[in-house]
């Protein structure tokens, strides 16, 4: 029995462990390399940015590495403050279970599942200061093992003037519990700045991120947004000692509908992509 394991790609194990809570949930997040801690439309890392997005419903179709697929449903509503609810899932089926020694036939097949339910709240302390808090409930299933967890994300952003903004975020404050143990989620923290070039209708976002899973190393993220007619073109770049990735995408607005597409490029693992469709209310 000690001679067999599930032969999975390293990135598959990485994805369905505690790291799954940090994956992009929609096309904007993946297109921008999940950057934009300061004033941006990306709520993936700094939830205080919810004040920059329109109210409405959004659905996303996710195609991740190694045939991992999933989806995300989001609902953003507001009165004096902003409220947010989402259901995010990832699934990989028919994964071969094999002995360490290579063989033609697997000894079994299994699947993995990830479910994340989130509620978020955002408000303005002043006209140029925004805060956001999001709580997440997590369920993971890998082969015969299951885990549940909870965590909190907090962010704040500040507009220095109409062109320059700053932001700070602290994410994954919580625990994951399995049958035998409890572990802390890997802490994420980031600071960022955004600068808008009004004449070009462009914005530059730069972030520095600390992530415990990066062996206490730092990651650098940068992205751009450029508006042209009803389009918004997005590029992103992520760099750490572990990996470097380029991403891009676009948004198209037609009346109350917004269509988003984002893709990321990895030299070895492939190119995950996400489609999103939003209806503004």
C-alpha cells in the first residue's frame, strides 16, 4: 500500500489544496494577473474595489490547468453600501490513480472538487477612502479526503488625487480543517499603487505581494487598462522566484451587458482562460 500514490501534476495538487482560494474567479482577475490592489475594477485581491464596480449579476466559465474546469456566480447589490455574494467551484474528474512504478492501466480513478461561498461588504469612509471585508466558506474533496475551512479578506484603498491611488490588502486570515488536523491558510498581503493617464484613457497598476506559500518571498505584479470606445483592453504580468506569467484580456460593454475574456500564459503548464458575462442592474 505504501508503494502507490496519486500521480498528479504538481500544479494540480497545488490548485486543490489550500491554494485554491487564491485562484482567479472571473475574466478580469485572470487578465490582470489579479493585480490592481489600488483603485481598479478587480475585487480579487482587494475587496475595497467593490465600490468601483457596477451592480449586477455575473457568471463565469473557468478552464484551468490540466482539464480543471469550474464556474463562478456573482451578485453585487447596493443601497448606501455595497454587498456581494458569490459561489465558486472547480472540478477535475477521471484522474488516474497509479503505482509509483509506471503502468499502462490505472488502479482506480477519482475526482477532486473545490467549493467557495463568499459574502462581502464594502463602503466609503470618505469620498476618497474605501474599505472592504469579505468572508469565505471553503470545502475541498480530494480522492477520499475532505476538508472545510473559513477565512477573511480585508482591504482599503485611498485616492491621493484624481490620478494617483494607493491600496493595501490582507487576505486568507483563517483555518482549514481536515479529519486529523487544522492548518492556517497561507497569508497574503499586498500594497499597490495605480496611476491614471487621462489623455490616453489608460491606468497602470503596480503591486508588491507577500505570500507565505512562496517561501516568504515577494511577488511583483503589474497590469494596464486602456479604454477605447466600448472596449477595455487589459494586460498583466506576474513575477516571483517560482514563476513568471503574462496575461491579457478585454471587456466589451453593450447597453446593460458586459462581456469579459481573460487568458494567462505559462511556459510549461499551458494557458488557462475565463469567460465572464455580466448584466448590470
